[in-house]
C-alpha cells in the first residue's frame, strides 16, 4: 500500500527538473541566444560599415539614383541618353535587358528542351544517341565557358561588316552583330493589333463554349481550328483591308557598320545561344523524367477506352506529365534568369553588368547597389516560387 | 473431290503429329540487319529522321575532328607555328586548326598558376594527398573508411593549408580566446550532464579532446616548417579551382546540415532564421554573392581586419553552396519515414543522439547523389571567380590569350576547347559516379 501511495505522490507533484533541462525553457534559451547572436552580427556590421564608409569618404544613401550616369549603354529598350540619363534609368535599362534575355531565352530553351527530351526517348537509336550526347555535353561544361566559346570562339569567326553574310530579306550577319529588318507600321497599324486582341478573345470564348457544349451534349466542335482562324485570320483581313500598312526598314551594308534596320548586338546573341542551349539540356532531362513518370497503365487504359494515340497523348499522358514537369521547369526558368547575370563577363548590358558593374565602379556605393541588385533578383525568385506554390496547389492530386 | 475435310469423313491426308523444331527468325529481323531495321529504319518517317541525323553528323563531326586532331598543331615554340602565311606564320592560308602547342607551353600555368616553380612540389604533394585520400574513399569495396575519413577531415586540410601557404601564421592572439572557449565548453558540458543526472565524464572527455586537437592545429599553423611563404595572389589554374570547389563543399556540408536541421526545427526563431538564410542565398545569382563578398564584406569588418581576395571568394562560395546543400539534406531528412524518429525517441535517445546515431546516417546516405550533384554544380560555378579577378583554371586560360607570343586567331578558341574538355572530364565522371551510387543505394534500399 505504502509503495503505491508513494508512487501516486510522486506522479501528482510536478517532477523537479533543472530549468536547463526543461525542454521549453531550453528551446527558448537557444532561440534567444541565436536571436542575440544574429542581432549582434547585424549591429556590428552596421556600425563597422558606417565607420568604414566615413573613413573612406564614400557618400551613402540612395541619392545617387537621381544623378547623371554619363556612360553609354550598348543596348536599351527605352530611351537612354549618355549625357542626361540618371543611374535610376540605368537600373531600369538593366532590368529590362535582363528580362528580354530571360524571356527570349526561356522560349528558345523550352522549345529545344522539349524536342531534346522527346528525342532522348525515341526508339530511333541515332536520334536518342545524338540527343543524349548533346545533353551530357551541355550539362557538364560550365555555362560561363559556353558563353565564352560562343562569344570569343564562334562569333569572332564572323566576317567583317564589308563581307557581311547576307540573308536577303532576313538581314545581315557580321562580327558587329545581326542586323535585322525593322518593321515600320504605316497609318492604321494599330487596328491590326486591336484585331489580334479581338481574335484572341473570340478564340478563348469559342473554346470555352465548345467545352461546355461537349460536357453537356457530348457533341464536339473544332474549336482549335476556329480559334486559330480567329487569331490569324482576323488580323490578316484587317491588315489586307487597310492596304498592308507595313514596310520594312532594311539594313544596308556600310563601311564601319550597316545602317538602318534593327541591331542585335553580338553579346546578346552569344548570351542567348549559350543560355538557351545550356538550359535546354536541363529541361530535356526534366521532360524525359516527366514522360517516364506517367505509368504505362495510363496509356493502356486510354487505348482500352478507345482513345486514339493523339487523344491519348493530349488528354491523358501530357496533362499528367506536366504535373511532374512544371515545378522543376519553373525553377529552370528562374535559373536561366539568374544565370543571365553571367553577361557581366562579356559586357552585355543587363542588370549585373551595367548596374552592379559599371554604376558601382563609378559611384563606389557598393552597399546600396549590391543590395538593390540582390533584392531585384530575390523578387524574381520569390514571384516564381509564389507561382509554383499556386500551381502546385491547383494541380495537386486530390486523393481519397 | 478429294478435298480433305474432317466433316465429310474422307481420309485426312496429313496431320502433323510433332511440333516442328523452332526456327531462327528471318535474317532481316535478327543480327545486325534486324537491329538496324528496328532501330534506324522502322518506318518512312523514322528513315527520314535517321538520314537527317546522319547528315547533321556529317556536317558537325568532320570539321570538329579536323580542328581538334587532323589540322591541329602539336608542337612549336611561338605563334608562327599556329598562324597562316598571311598572318605571318607557317601554315597555309585558310588553315584552321587547334594550336595544342600553345596549350602545352602553358600547361604549367594552367595547373599551378604563377605558383613559384621551385615550390611546386608542395602543390604536387597536395594533389597526391587529395586523390590518394579521395579515390579509396569513393570506392565502396575498399575498407578503412573510418581512418580515411579522419585523414581527409583532420589531416588533409591542415597539411594543405600549411603546404600551400607556407604556414607560419600569426597565431599568438588565438591562444587566449581558445582557452577561454575551452573552459566555457567544459563548464557547459559538466552543467548539462549534471542537470540530466548522468555521468559527466564522457562529455568532458570529448570536449577536452576536441580542444586539445584545436590547440595542436593552431600550434602547427604557427610553426614555419622552413617553408617559404606563397601569397594567394600567385595561386592559379586548376589549383585555385580545386581549392575553391573543395573548400566550398567541405564548408557547405556542416553548415548545410545545421541549416537543414534548423529549418525542420520546432523552434520558431531558429526556423525563421534558417529559412531566411537559405531562401536568400538561393534566390540571388552567385555572381552577385561574389560581388558582395569582394566589395561589401570588407565594409562590414572592423577596420584593420582584411581578408585576401581568395578567402573572400571562398566565403561567398561557402555561403552560397551551404544554402543549396541545406535543401539537399532536407530532402534526405524528409524522405525518412516518421517511424525512424518515433523509434529513436521511444528508445529514450535525446535529440542529439537521435540525429547523430539514427537520422543523419540514413538521411546523408540517401542524399549522396544529391551531394555529388551539388559538387558538380559548385565545380562548374567556380569559373565565376574569374569575374572578380581570380585566376582559376578558366581565368588563367583567358588571361593567357593576352600573351603576344602565341597570339593567333585560333588561340582563344583552342584555350576554350581545352578548358571544356577538362571540365567535361571532371564533371562527367562525377555525374557517372553519382548515378552509380544512386543505383547502389537504390538496390540496398529495396532488399
């Protein structure tokens, strides 16, 4: 009896444990220590930075963004003038140049990557071997080296402006870049754009209506062709109806460089080719894994239901493969965007090169400029992961 | 009508009683011919595709082979060997081939940078230790793993640091802080043990051994060994590439494990700090991190404290790769079934014991391929340090093209092609190793 009583007595009173061994107290002790350590690091960094900046006599603050930059930029999507434009404008030019190389690179890389990924799965021995060797080579050579190969190795072999490669209506190619014909819209050109927008709206509406009708009645409607007709046909009719208000400004051979047309600078070409061929190899692997990830039973079941091969791919295999493909694909897109910062090595004027490079060297305001640059990339990456989370939530399998 | 039908009752002329022996498949569907038919020309579309691929190969392979081998120049003393007559050399006009003679002349620089010739034996010893320690470590069939790991983790880094720099560091100032730390750590170990009413001796012993080891290391670093000091700004080539890649991965493993554990911790502040750290470094390009560590980092340090350029790059690379490593390790931690944690807790292990003895050994084994892949990525990313003015393997190849002795139109391309071959050999063999480990781990997992 006494023993049980004693046992109960012990259980009733909370056991006496040293504060250090109370899990809750210990966890808070750790966290407070960590918090203090981080705060101290930040604080001492801040104090040191201010002292160092004062000793070096470097200005601080973001006032420099309004000051005149005074250097030239090789490629700009918005008006930029060496004499009057500010560092703030340099930043915008840099971001836009990053975005243009990223968008164009993503389009090329995706097309190439999907083709390569499918080619690697081909039953045709030589096709799959070629694709595999390409993928292995591109993945195992550093991107910076590939950029150098294209820029210093291949593009330097192009002829001088006088002996430009002439592609006739497609423009000229020489060591100073690609000189493309530039479209010049005449009067009423805007109506073609409006027609295109209306066409897209019609195609969208038709496909929704056709889908709903098929769900309700089972009748099919060739919404793809009707939609394509609306998107292509409507602007075309407007274009021809207005009397084709479009002329091309053709580049003309000159001594130093061709005149007229649009110039695509060689840095852009080298960076674009290197980024898209490099990323395409990674995308190919993702696509291959995605297609292999759809179990064979799905195709067999689709065939058993009487779907044709095309329908099987379109309605059964690809939607499920995309569920596997899209999350890593988005992170490849993000990688491509971040990798575009390697442009600094060949001086393509994107964010890192023109802002964290030239502007930093001129102003010496390292802290502000590097912070702005990093935050910009961080924003891209947070937006991408926000999209990815949204997409994952949307397509996640709803299981029992 | 003598048609043989069983129904009519007429005698059936022939019924086979025995199975015929199996016959070989027709000649067109077996052997090399069958293989070619099945894999290259199964249909009209595939045939067109095959022919197109052969055409592409015909366009690509002969020029590359000519450039690399048949038209290449293998020996020579200066640019005349690799220049056409119009450019003042000996090659016929229109010649286009690799200039391997230039690579040969620069080989020493490509490997050692401007490391003094008479001191290069020190680098060679480091190479020997590195590959001699690493290769047996990577081969599962070779024993002595524990001894090997001790060598690679404890002996190799200290020996490398002393050999490469020449040692003789100023360590006088570190003894006192180290002693204070040692006393504090011993007190903490004793306190924890007493608090949980367990025997304090094992904890005290471990702490004492660790600090004794640190004292030995510090003393060794302070000794000169009569080696000449070699500043890091003359290091270059493969040496720098290897130093950055290996230091990066070695630093990122422990930091990455700590971050991964922190990210999965129940403590909100710890988790928050770890998530912010990981996502920040993963969200920015490495080149901005290198810019930061080379331009901004010196500003954060008290006046008078300076790091050399290589060390600053190393810090940037280590921060960056530890964030990636943390995510790799987290993948391994998440892949472990919950039962492993519950089992460990049911056995009465505390958090540290659970991690050390149950969770991490399994999780790290699972992510060996991921670690190797991170290393491949890091190895490729080391090329970026040339942008902040270090001469890694690619950097020294680029800078060698400014030498007028070998200046020809093919020099730049030759150097880049050579670099890609070397990088490809390293990265490809590592990725094969990672695939091999993946298979090995996979089968051991299923059985």
